[in-house]
């Protein structure tokens, strides 16, 4: 197992700058943000331009990672593949395809995305549409030796009432995903607030986990007593502000990282554990983000066999 991080937490830095910092501070891998340019949209970045990625860019990227002794673990483009607007959905689907092509060119084993959701349709209707959307994408990836991985992020802010906006949040839905040929980018933080034991959920599916993310979560049960499990309802200015929990870097929340890493090892996982930094305490400036990444490294590095 190797320890890496998702580059989206440093959107204003170039990939060469991030790679140099990662290697200097003991990281072994990078999960590279490959969104198209979405302006100031939070938690996105364009550190690899998938739509304009050719042999020259692949050679330069491989040389960069070789120079710093890093592994390129995944290309990250987490967006709504079931977007209700047909044109937007097509654009998202096409960019997933471009990421797959870029990954194949550079020798990256996985591309990460979301299932997503059409908020105006039932879950059953969404799953039926997803089977049609993902069949050609899975085939495209398989023909190029790339695994398409889905993160189990709930994306409650995508739904007008705060319901799950990414239909990949539970083991029941994972089994449905696996039947389509998709893999899991496992992130324990989302399971915690859903009331799912992240270690118990992890154990049966390790052979379908092609990538893993390390994000922590801090819960506030007294606030849950006010809002209930779905979170704020009457006043919710930020659609992602549930009100009774927040993301943290590993070591500053409620996830038992010793148990998670131990279960991954016991199940035979030998991929990359990638820190996804969305911690509001250690965010807002690049210096704070760097500090958060150092905290995560100090938490996780002792658990990973060198």
C-alpha cells in the first residue's frame, strides 16, 4: 500500500509544484484532479487537461512522476453522470471518456467519478438510467485497461432536499455497481454519518476496491438532536451544510484509521490510500492545506508498511 493525496485541495498550484511538495513531504502517490475548467467551483481543479492530453503530455507526466519517485494512482473527475439536463449529462459522460483515454495514455490504472442522480426521478428510475449510461463507459475503460471507480460520497448537496445525490452510498448500491463492471473508490468518512460501520462495510468488498481515499469526519451529536439525521431543513444556505458533522483530515475525526488500514491489509489491498483534504479548519489558505496534509501524513504513515 502507498500513501498519496488528491491534488484538488491545491487548485492554484501546478502539477509539477504539487509533485515536488508531495515527494519532499513523504507522500508516495498522487490522485490527480482532471476536471475541466469549472472556475471557482469548490473541491475541483484541472491539474491534467484530459480533453487535450496526447502522447507528448503523457511522456511529460510520466517523466515528472518518475523524477519525484511518485505513483499516479488515479485521474479524478467527480461529477453527476445522471445530470437532469441532457446536454450537461452528455458533457460529463464525454469528459469521463476523455479521462479514460488520458489514463490509458499515461499508464494510470483508474479513473474516478460519481454515479450521480437525476433529482426528479425515483431511485429505481435513476438506477435503470445509470445502467444505460455506464455500460458504454465501462466497455470503453475495459478496452483500454483502465478501471472506472466510483466514490461512495453521498453528495447530499446535489439534491434539493438534501437526500443522497450520488447513488453509491451503501453496500447495497455497491453490489449493484459491481454488477455493471464498476469498482469502488472507498472513503470511510461518508459511511460514518450514514450510520454504516466503515470497517464492517469494507471487509466483504476489498477485491472490488481499486482505490481508496482517506478523509475523516467529526460528528456533533448534540446538533444532530436538533436537526435529525438528514440535517438542516428550514434554513440551509449552503446545500452541503448538514449542520451536525464536518469533514476533517485523518486523525482529527471519528474514523478508526488503525482498524480501516488493518482491514485493507487483511483483505489483500495493495493499492493507494489517497488523502482527500476537505477540512475547513485546515483549509482556506495554501499554508493551512499543507499543514492539514502533514497532519494526515503523520496519522497514516505509521500504519502503512514501508
